[in-house]
C-alpha cells in the first residue's frame, strides 16, 4: 500500500543520507529482464526503512517496518506491506478494507511528519501537503496446485475484478472485462492487471514493476499538487494585475517579481517530476 506526499520544493538526498540513522540505501530499478539502460531514476531516490509498529487491517496486519522513498523534487512515498497467504476470498475482503483506510492513512501521515521533523535542513521550504495519493499493489508471488498461471486467472477473474475495484458485490461480465482490460504480460508465467486505483501482479520477481507503479502514484500526487498551486497562482496573479496605482514603481516591480516566481515554481516542479525517471531508450 503506497501513500504519496509532497513535503517541500526539493530534497537534498545527499544530506538525507548524512542526517538519517535508519537503514537506508539509494533506490535503483532492479531489472528482472533486459531493458534499456535509460530505465532508471535520475537521481536515484533514497529509501529508508523505519519501524513504526504494526497496523491492523481487519484480520490482517502490516509488517512493523515501513519503507519511505524520498525523491529530489520534494515527494515522499510511504509503503506498507501486508503478508497474506490463503484463498482468493481473503484478498477480496482485504481490498474492501484497504479502500480509504483511516488507520493506514493516519499512520502514513504520522510517519511523514516525523521524517520531516528529522531532516528539516535537507528540505527546501518544508511543508507537508494536505493532498495525499494512495495506490494498492497486490503481489502474488506463487500459486498452489501447480497449474499454469493463465488457467488459474481464468477461473478467478470475477474475484480479480472485485479486488482491483475494492467492490464487495458481484460484478457483471462487462464490468469485469472493463476492469481487467489493463492486462500486460512479458513471459508465459507473469501477468499484471493495472488500473487507476490498484494493480494485481502475478510474478515472483516484480520489483521493477512495483517501483514504476510507486513512482506513477507519486507523479499523480505531484500533478494534483501542481494543479492546486497553479490555481492559487492564477488567483494571485489576477489580483496583482488588477488596475491600481501603477505609478508606484516599487510596487509594480515587486508584483512582476512575484508573478515570475510563481511561474518558475510551476515549471521547476513539472520538470523535476517528469525528468526523475527515464522510461524511453
């Protein structure tokens, strides 16, 4: 379960490595197959592992440790892991509990707030955004029974559609088809269903896919945050350009400088997010 936050205009990742005593490393996309060298973060984010205690989600429980991934453009992604072994119906029930889960949201906010308090000097203009973006990844590492993955998927498609939509009720065939249309596969043994709110990965080694999905969730957050800031900037810019006593030259220059600053902030944020990962060779 990923929660993404914006915590400032930028993060000095080298400073973070010096300031934080938790277990940490520079995150790189772990390739499970041949991909272009351009498929990489630039610069590599810092991933911190921190023990915050377990969080109960129905009958399931998260691991006591979370992973916090810090990106240089000012975003932090919090990752919770919930080990689960059992029938598909257990996952269907869990998916409903994960939708707008207050306990996980509260724990993620507390974790990011604690992190910001630990590294204020590494963040440019620190401020945790009110906006949060969440995303769920269901990673199926193995299946019992020894049957090929495609055969098993054919039998449980109704349940998969309910999981990816966090829906309690049985869904129509048309709705199932729509929800599972975002299906991608590389080899005979791996299948991924990707939707706007969640993804289901049938793959023993899916680190690279999860890294990209986590980043996509961060990018969604930053686009929402940028949209909000641009709306505020437009309102402020409109007020600054309303007819006033323009013969006061000092005020005029100050207003123009403020408008230019708002423009540069928006461009800087947009470029930082979109240049952070290189997906095309």
